[in-house]
C-alpha cells in the first residue's frame, strides 16, 4: 500500500456481483473486474475507507500484499517467512488467518492457516524473543489466505467483522435474512425509492431497514464506526476516516413523504422489528404493525411489495402447509396489490409454483447454502395488453 493506488478485492454473495461493481464505480473505483462472489478493482486509501462505509452489498474488502506459487509445506513456510511481517502486524496486536483452498495439493484450509501462522510467529520470535497472540473471534489484524491450484495470495482484511453486521440488528426471528442479501434484493428490484415499499411478512424488519437506508442515502458503515479492520493498520489515517464519516453523515437525505411499511402475524417478530428500527434510528421512516398477510393492502397505484416467506427446508414446516402458504401469497397479490411489482425471495421453487402467477424475472441467488431465486411478478391492472 505504499503506492497511491493498489489492488482491492471486494467479496460478496453469488448473484450480487454486478450490483456491487456498480456501487464501487459510483465511489470512484478503477479497473473494475467482476468475478464469482467478488469484484476486483484499484483504488487509494480514501476509496478503501469509503467502500467500507458505503457499500451495501460487500461482505469484506481485502488488500492483497503477497502472491506466490507453493510447491510443498517447506516451500510455503519458507516463502511466508520472507515477508516483513512487522510491516503489517506488531507484537502487541492479535491476529487471525482465514484460509480458503480450492483445486490444490493442500486440501485442508485449517492446516494451511496453521502452517502460515507458524511461519509468522517464528519470525517474530527469532527477531525479538516474543510473538504476537492469536485471537480467532476479535483479532486486531485479520489476514485472508486464498490458495487456488497452489497459487497462494495473502491479503489484509480491511473490514474486520463481515460488513453484513451493520450493528443495528439486536433481535432476529428464526431464520433472519442477511443484511447484505436484503440490500441486494432491494437494489436488484430497481425500486425507485419514491413509491411505497411494503413487506407484509417482515419478521425482524431487515428488508424494511435496508430499504429505508437506501431511500434516505444512509451509509451502512455509519452504524459501526471505528470497528473496521483498517483502523488497526500501521498506516491508518484517522483524519481521513473522520472526514469520510462526516461526509457520509451530511449526505443523509431529510425525511420525506415515503411509505415504508411492514407487517407480520407474529407479535414477537413485530416487537423485534421495532427494536431493530429504533436501534437504526429509523422510527420516523418505517411503520410496522401486527397483521395477517392476507389483510395487507397496496398504497396508491404502484409500488413494490417484497417478502421472504418460509422455505420449509430451513424451518421444518410440512409440505402441504408451505404449498398452501404460497398459494395464499399469489391470491393476496392478485386481489390486494394490483399495479405493483411483487417480489418473492425463496429457496423452495416447488412451493413457489403454487403462487400461480407468471414470473417476469427469476434471479439466481443463495441464502447461506440454500439455492434461491428472487421471483418478480408484475401485477398488471386488468390485462397486460391494457
């Protein structure tokens, strides 16, 4: 990172790569290249900090600093030992290594991270007689190790905790939606941020909160100030970071006449949603209430209704009940949301057939390990020809 511009890798979830790439371009990223679950680009320290503060669909921002081919264990230990680790880590800091291995003669990521850790601590011990400690939960410095076909790349993790952990969610339901994924679903929908946004199965309110943050231009990183990985780096620029935070705070849009509404049949979920909304300081921007899904109604002639119903696989609900629920979703869309664009995010494509409406888009995504689709239904008034 001695040069003004350097390589940065932003990781994301499958299906959100193009959304993230556009977010980064808007921030000024150069040489943007879309990969699988990642976007590679070049930028400076200002962009690195800003991307952590602003990106809604990034999981981690990584800065590679070493890459080499590894033949065997001895070769790996020797090459890792050649790196000047005092440039990245001090004796008084803790560190952890996250390793990912694919198509390599090294088959176990845990073994690879252990061998790398040994080379690092041995270098410190030989030079100073002391060694830095490991902390796998809250380390000062996170290192990312990626090996593909024995080509090893080491990177500094600029984010620290995953960026999906915004900091506003203090209560969740049984199967909460990841914040990064929630933001991605809304951005994929193309919602205009002016017409109503309704989630009639809102659970703990993640979709609603992310929608409000998008509509009012609230940077997600503002909820987790001073908890980014780069704040522990030797070259951390506190003045630059403070200026970027102040700039982000100033870009928040004022309260507008915008309907962001959620409901759920479970009063405990609504209580959780209210607590999360309060934690996000969005009580004036979002309205929630206890209500059966079938009673949810459109507001105005157009808008977006989006929901993440149970899949069955993740909640253990029986097949007949799930199929009936999805049929009810389709019936409610037809009768109560005419003129709206409706979105259903689900990992149960068989049950989704019972919605009984023709999809206009089917976007492949994942929720954890579950293969999912974001289904779009255009609920025309009258016939499509009209």
